[in-house]
């Protein structure tokens, strides 16, 4: 059985985390934000690399 205050992405009120939720789960919330920022940076780097690739086949 899950704990009542266990951290989940769907524990939001009106589309945003409540202050009580953030305070109770601050460490996990910050770790999630950091991971999301890292993933975003990696995706941005991949997109930049793809943009710099010279196409092998020319299109008409």
C-alpha cells in the first residue's frame, strides 16, 4: 500500500504542486527538476548536432 504523501507527478492541485506538497517532498521535487533540465540540455545538444549534419542525399 502506498504512503499518503508519497511523491508522484499526479499529486497536483489545479495543474501545479501545492506548497504543502513541495515542502513535504522538496528534495524529490528538486531532483526531478534537475533531471528534467539535464534531459532538456541533452536533447538540445542532440538537436544542434542533427542541424549541423550535412545531408548525404540532396533533395530536389
